[in-house]
C-alpha cells in the first residue's frame, strides 16, 4: 500500500485533475453499482454530505439513537445543514423497527419538519442487516417517497459475512458512505457513492465544508490498493473475532452476544472493564472499552496472546 502511495500519479483534485482520485472514484462506483463516487476525508464527512445532499434546511432524517449519523458525528446535520434528526432505538439486531419508523414519519402539515430521509447503519456493533430486512425497509420508504442512506463504514464486512457482492447491499440505498480506513486498512479516507446528481451536489458541499484536497492521489492510491487486496481477507478478521469470542466464553468472560463480523462486545455489566484495562496495560495490551475489534494488523497469534492475558486476569480476580 505504501509503495502504491509513493508511486501514485497526482493532479489537482479540486479541479478534477487527479488521475488516481478519479480512478478510485470510478472503481468504487462500479463495485457498488452507483453512477458516481466522491472521495472524502472521513466517514463523518461522507455522512454529512449525504444528509445535506438529500435534505434541505428544515427537513428531517430518521436514524438510530446510537447511530453515528445522529450520536457520534458532532451534530453536523443539524449544525451545518439545519436538518432535524428523529432518532429511534436500534433493536438487538441493529435494525430500526419499521413500525416505529412509520409512526414518526411526519404528516404533510406545516407544523412539522418534512421527513425526507431514513438512514441505516451496516454493520452496527458488528451486526449485519439481513437482505430480507432491507427489502422491507425499501418497501416502506418507497411507499412514503423517502430517500435512503446507508452509513456503510463497514459495508464490506457485511457483504463478506452475507457472502454477496457489496453491490447487492448498495442497490437498496440511494447513497452509501464507505470507510476505506477501518477494516480495509487505509490510513485515511472514505467514499460517498450515489447518483450522478447527488454526487455533484455533494462535491459542491465538500468544498463548502473544507473538504477539497489537492494532490490527494497519494491517499486515493491506498484506497485502490485496499479495494484490490483487502476485501476478501475481511473473512480472516471475522474468523479471528469468532476465535476471540469463543475463547472469552471458554474462560468465563460474559459477552453481549457472539461475533457476527469483526467485533466482540464484552458485557460491561459483568466485566470490570476499567480494571481489565489496567491489567492488560501491564502486558502491553491496550483496550479502549468493552468493544474488541479485529483487523488486518491483528493476527491469530495476537488473539491467543490476548486470551492468555485475560485468562490470567480472571485467575487474579
């Protein structure tokens, strides 16, 4: 990946002249089955541009109470777009209850913000949305004339877990924000994909929020490398997460649920996470909380090392 970055041909992407950025955008648009793509600095920026491209000021988007588009991205849609969020709880499968979605869609009345968009997230805490659920979501939104956006930071993980091309998931959305940095291993960057008209609007908005980059091909080259080499290998991360989850259960560590993709969620009601963090630090192992995430820099040997350390922690307790 570093070699690809060092040798990448570049130009001025603000003027659409960086050949490597253009190649990345064309590649991920084709993979997702969309007309166009936009290379952006982060998943947060991709989601923000999607919200502002779908919604006008005074309109509304529906999202999960714990979704990144609502809770973890600085309130950008409201602050910068004047867009009202309508949060709803995720269920234990990472879904929005579609009956609850139906109930909060605003009637055509000047007392209310205009509901314009329903956002989903895939994966959510490692949980994969089923295609059957997505089809019901599409039917509901189409019946109300609403647009659909996916925070697909880990949509390639979802596709690998389901055993389908990523296009199969993306076909069910009008726009998708995809992180190239998480499991795909890039140092920085995301892509927003959608219709040509939506992406052109997002490109203007990207400039407005300071997201225009010049010789960005050195970053886009990493994205091309990742799409060519790091998608199918996500299955290795999933296998390591399952190994970690099974090992933790075997030594008596309570989990919220089993691993579906690359995340293992310890039950912080039963596990003293601060104490565990301090213990692991003495073994040169750093955790940030109850969520343990596998990725291309975590080997099977690393999993076994962590399991051994946590087993020692359990014995010390």
